[in-house]
């Protein structure tokens, strides 16, 4: 069993639901809408549905896919009319989704091993002609200033994250502790780290002919020290 199949409980999801402000969701969806893709969107993984719901509010037809039963239940309760599906990214092709635009947001790329990531990109290419990846673990973003630990509170949940980097495998290992004062969850997140150039070559190998790299939703260019990588790939 891979780590992410049991990681996203109500404690972890509740923390992130509280940590992300509505203004961030709006700016990210503004960026997505500005790409000019068609109206059918695949949001995978969709988490608790914040992007899917905002896109649907703007008239898009959205399929939201996530492995977390808790996140899908929360999303379904928030927007019952949307097409919510529980499923694993590693089996994306089995859902037979045909879209104009695919989204892999929330720093979810890199959860799979290298072979799995290559398959996932090919599955995205088969599902939609345009793909947006939001990746905070690009080497140029992560390694210049990797903090040893982070402590934050949001959504009634306290979070402590302790980072380590495995040089030999190019993996970021994050030991998370979530607590709401009564319950505690301790889990380790594993993220595979790629340079922007490596990710570009992977996207091109999956069938995307054009790849643009942005450092934020304002359209600035990605560079060393950018806090995130937004990769927009087109077939």
C-alpha cells in the first residue's frame, strides 16, 4: 500500500481546508480560465473540491477524482450536483474520462514512483489536450531553502512537518503530525523531486508538444527560488 492511500484523513484534510484562503483558489482558477481551454475539466486529484467547485460556478463541466473517501464525501456534500469519483491516480485511465483540460493541482504530482508518474502523464495526455500541473517540489523551488521543520495551525488542527531529503533517490520525505487536541495522526509523505527540465522532458515524452513553465498564477516565469512551478502542457 502506498503512503497516500491512508494519509488523507479528516485531520489532514481539515488542516488543508483551513489553511487555503478563498482568494488563493480564485487566483488559481483565474489562471486556469485564462488558458482558454474548453469547458470540460478533469480535476485529479481534486481533494475536497475547492477548484472543481469554483470552476463549476464559472460554468465549467467538472469531473473530480480523489482517493480520499473523506475528501470526496466533503466535496459531494458541498456540491452534490458535480461528478465526484473516488479513485487512485495510478488507475486514471480506467475511468475513461474525456476532457478539454486536466488539472493536477495541490502539489500532488510526484506521489507516484517514476514509472508511475510517466504512466500518469500519458494517461493525462490521453484524457485531455491541455494539462496544468502545480508542483511545489521542483528541485529549483525546494532545494535552495528547504526548511528542517514547519509548524502551522489551521482548521482547528495543529500540524508539524519535519523534512528530510534522500539524495540517492531524489525524494523528499516529510514526517507529518496532525492533532486536534484529542486525536493525533502521524504519517510520512513521500514526494519525488524533479527539475523543471526533467518534468518538461517527461511531459514531452507523454505526448505534449508544448510546455510552458510559470512561477505563479501572475504568469511570471519560473526560475530558481520560485515558490511553485505551474507547468502548462499542450498536445
